[in-house]
């Protein structure tokens, strides 16, 4: 990929009157391999899918202050090295099907502070390298039970019930990590002498249950 747009180090998009001055062009590349296995028949059926891939970017800037990671290749925001998805279905009879779905993938890259500098009495974090860290590995297990209804005499529709548990073991997958200023010695046993504290933001941190009824007119 050529002429990929990204923001330069220290970019400020507010109030946003000259956004073009905070953008730089660069190069990109992506490559990988994917494997898939499927068993479509039998009382126990399902599929397995694994993908290994890399997505990289780099700036091509002469001015040192506008370079990203000194013009070296770095992971893009979409870089996921390992992605695994699998589904197993158990069909005990024509009316009941139990399904387990598991997904796991490498955490997305994010930029962590490399150090701290004091500017006019304020301790300020330094971010000299972009996407130099990753969120924890994302993984989740889902379960569903589907009950197929039977068409009764005189009934104009056929209905199915589906009971689902999303995120069975309540995994707290972090969506992002953000920093905040610490107050004095708050949580010193965790953050030591750092003037910043970090937090992981999770969208869902517990199992989510749902019950669905669907029907088809016949």
C-alpha cells in the first residue's frame, strides 16, 4: 500500500482547522495465511478456522520530528497476529441442538508511555514509539441451545426456541487502555512512582443471557 495517511507525532486535531498539517503519508503492507477445517455432517459437527497475519505501516518522512518510530515498520491498529474461531454442534435428536462457539485473537496494538519528563512543574508522559504495546489476548466462549418446534395440526406456523449465553465464563476483555493523572500517593503499591495511572475499559464483563423465539409461516 502506498500513500497511507496517518497522524504525525504530537498531532492536535482540536480545533481542527488545519488537519492536513498533522497528517503524514507512508507505506503499508499486509500478509498472512488462513486454514479452515469443516465437518458438516453427523451428530457432532462444526468447523475450525485459524489465521496468522501481519499488518504493518511506516512513515517516509525526511524531517526527524515528523517521523513515526524513526521511519521503521510498526504494527498498524488492525494488526492481529493470531485469530482462532471454532464451532462445535451436538445434535442429540432432530429437535435439540447444543452449540459451543469459541473465539480468540491477539490483542490489538496501542501506544504506551515510554517515560516521563517534567515541563513547567508538570510531569508529562512521553510517547516516542507508536503501537509499542498490546492489549491482553481477547478470548470468549458462547453457548446456545436450539429447540426446533413441530408443526401441529391446524397450526399455521412452526416456531423455534433458542437459549444463548454470550461470554460464558465472564471474560473481561479490555476494549482499550487509557491514562489518568494520579492524586498524590494513591495506589502506590500498584503504580509506584509513576504520576499516571492506567485503566482497562471493558464493554462486557459478565455472561449475557438471551432467549429468542422465531417462527415461520407455512
